C-alpha cells in the first residue's frame, strides 16, 4: 500500500484550490476503468477534447489520442489555463495553454511530459500546477518546470524551464523526504513526511509564511509557532490554508477580502505567518476535514458535512443569500445543513461542492460555463444542482476547479470537464458547459463491465493454486499491465477468464507460499527457492535489477545472503518484498525509502538481511507487509515494526519518528502489556495485531473506521484493544484491507469494520459507507479463512445448503455416501431422498434438477467474495492470493463437506447489493472446474440460471449488460455433457 498517511487525507478531500487532488485510494482507484470528465472553457484545449466551444454541461473527456487500450487516471489538476492529468504508471500529461510555461506550449490534445536524464523512467507520484509552473513529487524529492520569474521552481535561479529541474535539496531540505507539494500564484509550498512546511517563490503578499515579503528562489521554512498538531492538508491560491491532524485550520498570505476568516478585528491585507482560523465565530471548535482556497475566497468542510465560507462574494462565490460582499468571519452555507458535503473546490470566482450522495452543486461566476448547469447565466448567488446526461450514470468522487474550467473524476475513474474551452484547447475560443470525454486516446475502454484497479496502490489480479495429491496447477486472471504481471507471457492487458500459468520453472515442485505486491508476485517452492515475476520497481523482484519486467516465474539468482538458506514464507508491500527463512531470519529487497526493508538504504535489488542487531537472539516466526511498512512476530510472541509511521501504524507511541529503518519492538505498555502475539497484518495506514488469547488490537489511522475503536478514535499510536462485539470471542485470524479489516473467530464467524463504500463488509445497504465498530458479517455458514483486499473481501467456507441470495442456511439434512467419489445425495425437508448427478436444493423437484442450485460436490472449495472484484475462479482444494496491492496471504484449504461459491459485487445503483451465487457440480473426476463449462447468469428477476450442454471442455467468461435493467451479468461457461437446466 503506497500512499503516505498524511497524504491520504489530502488525496481524499480533493480540495486543493486550483488543483484539487482526486484519488481513487479511496475514491475511484478501485478496480475501475478510468475516464476523465471536464466542463468549462476549452479555449486553449484545457478540456482535452480537441474542440473549442463553451462546454456548458459536464461532458466525458476522450483520451483516445494516446492510442492505448487502457489507462487509469489517478490525479487531475485544473490550472489557470491548462489541465494536468497523472496516470497509474506515473506518467504526466498536459493539455491546454502554456503547459511548459512557454507561450508556444499550447496543446489541443494531451501531451506527455517527458522525463529525461536522471529522471528517465521515473514515476511521478503526485503533482500540482497553478499559473505557469508545475511541480512533481518523485521518490521523496521535488522537481518543477515552467515559469520561474519569482523563483517558484526552487532551483536557485529565476530562469524559465521547459524541462523538469530539481528543487535545491542541499540546504534546508537536506536529508528531508518530501510527501506533498502545492503550487500557488508564483510560489510553491511543500510538506515533508514529518508534516513540516517549506515554501519558495513570490512573497509579495506573505505567501511564504515566514514573516516578511522577500521572495526566494530556494526553499525557506514556514513559521510553525501556531501549529499545535501535525499538518496533513494544504490548499494554495494567493493565500494558503493548512489543516492539522486534529482538524484545526491555519491561514496566511493575501487577505484583502477576509479570505483567511480571521474576523474583522484582525482583518489584514495580508497575513504574514500561519494563524489559527477556527478559534472563534462559527468555526470555533469545529473539526475540519477539508478546505479549498479560491481566488479571493475560502471554503471549509467539517466532520458533519457542513460548509463554511469567507472572503470575496462579488460574483456569489460564497453561495450566501442577499447582496453580501466581503465576509471576514466564516459563515455557514445554509443548504449544507440538509446535505452532507464531502468535498469542495474553490475556483477563481466560483465554487463547486460535492455531497455524500454524489450530487454536485455550483455557485458564483458562470460567464464561462464553469458551473456546468447547461444554461447561460452570468452568475448564481445560491447553489444550483449540476446535472447532465453524462453525469446521470456516474457518481462523482472528486473535483478540481481552475480559473475558467472544471475537471471531475467519477468513482469509476471517468473524467469529465466543463467551462471555458479557451483554457482547454488553443483554438477558436468557444466554450462547453457539460462534461465530456478527454482524448487520452483509445486509452479509455467504453465498456461498463471493465474493471480497472486504482493507481498508486494496488493492481487487480488474482492467482489461484489448485493442488490435488502431487499434481497442481496455477491459474491467474485480472490485470496484466505491460503483459508482465500474470506470469503467462501474454501481452493481453486484462485476462477476464482464468488461464493456466507457465510453471515450467517450478516443474516437480509444489508451492509453499505466495505473495502479491503492486505489480509483482513472489512464490516460494517446496525446496525453499524463491521465484518472482512482474514489474520490478526499486528491485522488488529481488533479481538484482532496479527496474525490470519479467513475464514468467523466474528463480531469483543465488545470492550470498541466501546461500544455504531455506525460505519458508514471503510478504509483499507496494514496492518491497520480505522473505523469511526456516531459521527465523528476514531478508528484504525493493524500495526502502521509508525504512520498510529494515535496511539503511533507499533501495536494494538483491535479498539483504534485515538488521536485527538490536534484537539479539530473536527468531522471527511470521512476517507481514503493509503499503510502506513491515511487521514481524518472533517465536516468543513479541511483535516488531519498521517503515513509514506517519499515522502511528507502527504502534511505537506518540513520540516515535515518522520513519523507522530497523525492526523495533511494538509498544507493549498499554493494552498490549503481557500479551503473547500470534500474528500481525498491515493495511495502508494502520496495522492489526492478534494475541494468543484471541484478542485483536489496532494502531494507526482510523479515518475510515479501520481501527474499529469508534468515532472518537481517529488515530492511535499504540496498539489498542478492539472490543465491542468482539468481546469474549476467540479470534483466530485477522486481515487488513486498504481501509477495512476482517477478523475470524473459532466458530467460523467473520467480523469486519472500516470502509464499506464498495460493500467490502458485505453490508447490503448502500448507505453504509463505513463501520467504526466491528460488526458481524452476514455470511451463510461457518467460515474457514479470510483475506481482505483493497475494496473487496474473500472468505472461504464449507457450506451445506444455502439460499442463492445469501440467505440463511437451509433447514435440511446433508447426506453423503461413504465413497466421496460417488454421486451427491440430495435432501428435502430433512430427509435424504436420492442420488443425483447434478445439484439440488431444499425444494428438490426430481432428477432433472430444474430447481435453483444449492449444493456443490464433495471436496470443493467455497469462496465468498464481497466488494469490487472483476474476476473469479471455481476450483477445488485451492490456495488463493488476491493481489490487490494488499494482504498477500496464501490460503490453503480442503473442504470435507459440500461447498459453494459466491460473488458479491457492486454493479451499479440499479443492481442488487446481494451476492450472486455461482454454483456447479464438482467431483474428483471433474478437476479442474476450469476445464468445464457452466452458464450462470444473474437475470433481471435476480434469479440464477444454470445451463449444462454439449461435450466439449472449455471455460470462458463473459460480462455483459442484461437487457432492460442495466445490470451486469457474469457468465461462466462449463461443459461436461448433460441436459440444459434453468
């Protein structure tokens, strides 16, 4: 998991003043295809649609000019006269006017920003673009290009740069690791991993926050005397708004209209240093979660979804009734007492707000169609709903407001635009007012069934290992970026149906352990040898190369560190890999930027022994990897952590550093005192701990409820006992998703908490977006194992008879012949009644099996999947590793009763949230099921139909829209001979 904890808040709030960050980490980078929508001015190509008219309503942006089949957009930035978009490969594109700060760098279609020299092949992690300059974050360092007349690039000069140059990191930034950057009007402000702020460039109105008005072409320290917590959020225009981790706001810079909301008595033309905002008036004691700095106004959002505004109101950009002009003390926007606002974007003289229900509202200047309301109106002083045909089928996740145009990102990754196209396409100066598709080329797949994973955290792929006696096969399916992730030698970007991997290199061996990172996979065979494949970033493949792509499982070269060692377990983070030997040693390779390797280096390409010199005599028995942190347990039941700690995910206490580069004992002075640790699991910004008595503990960020500690505990830095419904339960397994958690007790009951936006907690109500306390998942039977993905969950079970819509276990008796290979015995009303070659249910109607399907054949695996997942496999006696950037846990089981498979997937608003049951008869003779054909279709009547036909053996999967309902159908084909049944 790769997003730094403090950055998570920034990314999800989507409210950087003229450059609002949109993330899927939690908004739309969740197994979705990605389109960009925009509206407003296209005068200079800023909407990226190749046209030059007013875009009066949101309209989809078309990226087909890039010529790629698929692309995932992770951040959009609506600057003053152009647009910037960043994809999951770390590639930056620009369209509009003055993309490179030069008058001739006007692009009608998206133009890639080339990284050359020492930056060749580097990935941009985050970016910001304002007037004429753009800043990029790459591996903890900052680079910029474009206008530099005020020193805003921070390179020590005032020369305009058409190619990226490095910010001077030798002075005050020496040995600092940067985590976020924002661009303002001729200046830059940046934040390091400790939440310390730096600034450079134009300081005419105290934008640099250092107490004077002298500009600087090198980084300066922002005065921090007012800060009482760690800064986690920034928004910049001509003034700057910062939020700390306790929800307090600070403001400095240009303040002629009271935009800093400091009140009449402290109304200054400019505020020289950061000054606390919410100390009085309507903002007093409010806990703020987001803010946006506009041209001359500010917008704040609190935890209740209420919006507060201050500053200039000449064009109605504050949305307040009457003829109010300047507001120097923040006032409540009345309508937000009735709607829960989650994101805001302040443009130059207009404002866009987004409600929890996904509804958009706009107010302020509309001369250039920036409000996207579809009508010609110079300005609107009250919020008006934004609607268009393009929006009707989308749920918006993020907004970025520029000077005369707006970009929107939908939850499915589509991007729309609206506003003055004079700032989008250098052409005839007309405008568009509805969202439209930006041409990032055949890069967009206009197939609503396509599911593309989010950028920067995880990839969408699955590996299934089937083992029967001594024979085994490996199937893989899902995302195959660049043709290297699935281990099949296939160049196909997405594998919708499971296909057998090429395991020639593993011939004669069985698989002991498997783990999946962002774009790489690691396997350990029965001899303790390690095989890797995929996209190596920073050496994550452990093959000696910093950057490499390997399409097939390849044994890593023999290294001195591993000589004579038998590897028994693996774990994988975003860009790092951990290996555990039979002797309890831990080795690491890959990115070590945040100390996640436990090695004093920024990256290692070969397995290197983790530094345990401070832990003499320690033997490690379990390892786990979060996004950019690592966890371990020793044979004495003590837990250790290392890596990124910006949110307390390492559990080392309040005073611990933000980066820990060697394994350190987790603080056991609180609830963990005396506990014997059994296992650990890591999420994006939190960690879970399980002790030998079955107690669960969490530490880190609880922004989405992932700590399970209630609404009041949003962050803890030492392991804290999770109680509630778990009290008295003996928990035997834990698993962290990106922002949700699962726990399994000894009775086979599964509990979950945290983010439920995509029903990853199996809650049928779409209104349940998060659970801050553990709840019992409504699953049909006793569960055997759990695995939490980024936006989905996988649990395994042995089932008897269940209703096909995830209902209760049927009141029937299961009866099996002594011979497990014999035909299934069906039952009804508690009595065994017949042998049958097909499946039956409690309402058995005879040998034709025409009733709904309920039973599986003996010795098959049951998998229940909740949340967003695009691919499934039906297999017996299997091991599953879900590589959604996450848990990387090998699951093995063999059912000794009748089993079943379910898929629970969020389709669209019209589809049921209930899981569809996918069933089929299996026997030992039928292995593998992937060589059979079964049709299972979720039709308009929410019934499952099964089709048996023909003799040929093949499996295909089709995903299509069911006629009339707009619902998605998932169709598995299985052929084994027999009758057609519905």
